[in-house]
C-alpha cells in the first residue's frame, strides 16, 4: 500500500543506485545512448570512495589517492578529463618504488572527478535506498524516508553486501549458487586519519609512501600532492589494524596511527579527524565486469568488485552494466 501511495510523479528508464565511479559511469553512458536516467545516492554528495574533505584551509583526499590506467577506453576517458582540467599527473611512482607509471590526481581534489561526471545527470543525494522491489515489469526502489522511485531497469552499484541487503529487503531472491558467490565477496576495512599539521611534514616528494610494516598502509602529504594550502596528511590504516580497532573509540585509534606516523609527520598536530571505510577494497573480484541478475525487467550489479578494485575497475564495470542494459532494452 505504501508503495502505491508514494509513487513518484515521473517514471524513468533506468535507475542507478550509487553515485560513485561505477554508478556515474553507467549513468553517463546510458544517458548518452538516449535513456532517461536517474541516480540515487545515500551520501551528502557524489563520489563514494572518490572522497575529499576540508578541515579549515586544509584539503584531504581520504578515499582513493590516485588514478592509474591500463585499459585503453579508460585511458581515453582520463585523457579527456585531463583536457578539461579535472585531473593532472601527480607523479610516476613513490620513492624507491618509482616505476614510471603515471599516477593521476583529481583537480583540485579526487572528488572533482565525480562532480565532473555527475554534471548534466539527474542525481539525487541523501536518498538511501532500503529495499528494491520487482513488480511485474518495473523496479521500485524505496528510500529510508518512504519515497519510491520506479524504473524499467536498475543498475546497483553499492558494495556487494549492501546491494544484496537491498534485494533481500525487497523480497528479490537470487538463485542460491549466485547468492553464495556474491555473498563471498568481502571487503577490507580502512580507518583513515586526516591531520592538519603546524608545519611541513617529513615525507619526501612527491608526498606518498606505503610503509612495509606496522599499522599504516599508506601515508600522503596533501600539500606536497598539490591539493592543500596547509600542511595536511592522510593516513590509511592496514586492514588488520582497522579490523581490530573498528568498534573502538575513533579518536583513540587516530592517535595510535599518528604516533605510528611520527617519523614522517615531523610537525605538531593542530587537529585531526578519523573516517572509517567499512567497504574499502574488495578482497576478491568477480570474474565478470558486471552481473545481470534479472533479464526482464533488467537488474545489473556493478562496482569495483567486478572489474577490478580500483577507480578504473569501477568505471569499466559501470560501462559494462550500461552496455548490458542497452542490449536487453533495445
Ligand atoms: C582508503 C581507500 C583508498 C583507495 N585508494 C585507491 C587508489 O589510490 N587508486 C584507486 O584506483 N582506487 C583506490 N581505492 C578504490 C576506489 O576508491 C574504488 O575502487 C572506487 O572508487 C569504487 O567505486 P564504486 O562506484 O564501485 O563504489 P563507491 O565509490 O563505493 O560507490 C558506491 C556508492 O553507492 C552509494 N550507496 C551505498 N549504499 C546505498 C544505498 N543503500 N542507497 C543509495 N546509495 C548507496 C554510496 O554512498 C556510494 O556513493 C581506494 C579506496 C579506499 C576506500
């Protein structure tokens, strides 16, 4: 009953759930092909793990740190973003591990890439989908505030456990074997510390380092990277540290990580914040670039768990999902 009462005024061809790299890539491709597309995201803005934050005059990339390319199609997209001024080369490797392979950073920060992709798309933020219902030839996505968005096809791009939960809540049952394979996709966790320093850090140029041991997986100087006016470091904890401290007090975990980073900080800490990425990186990647879960009405699952645990993989998966929808709806 509530579904009928909350029907939106306008139906759409394709509903994309999630405005991260995968969802935005799928939506842009579908819109380019002439489909009416609507994107819903639970966050306050677009980008998902392509995330940036400001603390005063300091700027941080606290999710994805840089973009790399291997696939020719993604390389072409990146070249166009470079021309538009949305990305620029950060470096060609870090310290002794410099391998000559370009690392691209968003300009002015990583989230700008997502904002650029979202331009011209119908994106609704702060819309948390809680259930996905299949009603005859339509999908209906219900949000936590009781709104319902209907569409002839759906692309689901949240991390896989979250996508499975939406389907289960809507009573959409997957074949047991497929469910088991998708349910086996687990993700690393990552506690991310963003600290504003009172002076330059001791990190060597170009400002990124992956320690070989200890609780820190990655530390970056956002000022050396060229995105922060003030000295500002991002620290990513290892999965093991993040798992152990996940339910603990976040400021306490943040202080432990800052202590572990002391030799690279070399300056006092003015202030810091901690962000927890529950679904940081998929530990295993599905063998297909996207998964068609229902032919009619089409339902496709996409994201970095399908074409590779990186920004590039998420884009490739989003494009594969768009192609699957276009094929099944022509
Ligand atoms: C700490 C960290 C460091 C990383 N470093 C790098 C790196 O250096 N280079 C690299 O290439 N990759 C890196 N990655 C990985 C990269 O960020 C991801 O692979 C990529 O951004 C994933 O994009 P996605 O669209 O698949 O998922 P996401 O970006 O997670 O997008 C999914 C979206 O779905 C939304 N959503 C979830 N549930 C719902 C719901 N119920 N209703 C509505 N919306 C919902 C979320 O809000 C989110 O915006 C890093 C990731 C992390 C976390």
